């Protein structure tokens, strides 16, 4: 007995990744607001006559129509939800980094509307071209929450409330522990409070957020290295050699 087919029309979504499928098809990884991450087969979308080739682009808000069965779904239509400006050049690699995080740390068919909205907001910030690093850190924080990591920015590992004037170290999978003084690898309590409120304007707050979230993500990635990080390092090395 065949599995029932679930048909979805004009669902808000984003294309995260695609790869070729046969001659003119693609296998799509998409993020759909009310259904989570899905794999969809798209037939006849890569040919010169395909009207969908220009629509199925990353970082573009889409309305996706598809059918879902027991295995991967089948795309039946797609249109642009709203026209948006292209990402400025400095924001392109950060945007691909967001996509790779979603592909690596989310489960298929696990709906997370809050994460979907956070991704859209991050793209808006990247499109504006300002405070790129802050946009990445805030998305990382929401992703960790959505993945069930349980990063508590309001309390120590033992349950005592964090103090803005205190200093803390972070131990992955355990939490925050108060230390006596500031120093390398130490997080300011004020930085943690600001991060919890989404306020990353101060240099120290942004630096502490980078340190904390990198450690938490490394725990989730379990030793895997993201391709976008390798590329970014290679670009930085090339830029330094070119400046010499």
C-alpha cells in the first residue's frame, strides 16, 4: 500500500542548497516555515527554457508548492514571495555560512518557525550590509536554542543568577561558571546579559559572544569543520599574502 501524499501550496520557504539531478533536474534542500528542512526533487528546472531557474536561488524569500510522500518530496511550483535586493559582496559568504549551519545542525521535517523567522531577519541584516558579525552571532544563538542545546545566559551551571559585574568561563555541555577575575577566555557578565537581549553594539560584548557561541557550536558539530569556514580562512590567507 502506497503512502498517502500530502500536498502543500505556496508555503513560505528558502532554498538552502541544490545539486544536479539527471539532465535538467535538481535535488533541493529547502527550509519551510511550518515544516522545517525538506528535501525536494525538482524536475525540468535547469534547462534554458525553465522559468523556475531564476526563481530557485538562495537567500530569496520563496513560496513553494510540493507534494510529500514517504521519501523526499516533489516540487510542483515556486514563485518569489517578494523581490529583494542582492546581497552585497561582503555578506555573501556569511549568508552561505548560515545555510551550512542549517544544513548541518537541523533535522529534516522538524518544524521551527522561530528559527525560520530568525534566518529571514539575519538575511535582512546581511542585505543591509551593516553589523554583519552581530547578525551571525544572533542567528547562531537562535539556532542553538532551536537545536535544543539549552544555552542559558541568565544563570550559572549551578542555577545561581548571573551578575552583570561578574566574570565567567563557559564549559560546553555544562554551562557557565563564575571566576574571580577577568582574563583570556573569560566572559563578562554584562556581555552575557547584553547577548541575551540581542544587544551586540559594544566591542567587548561582540567578542565575548563570538567566544561563547564558537565553543557551543563546536560541541554541537562534534569535530566537523564547516566548508564555509575553510573557504573564509583561505580567503584571509590570500588577502594577507597579497598585502605583503
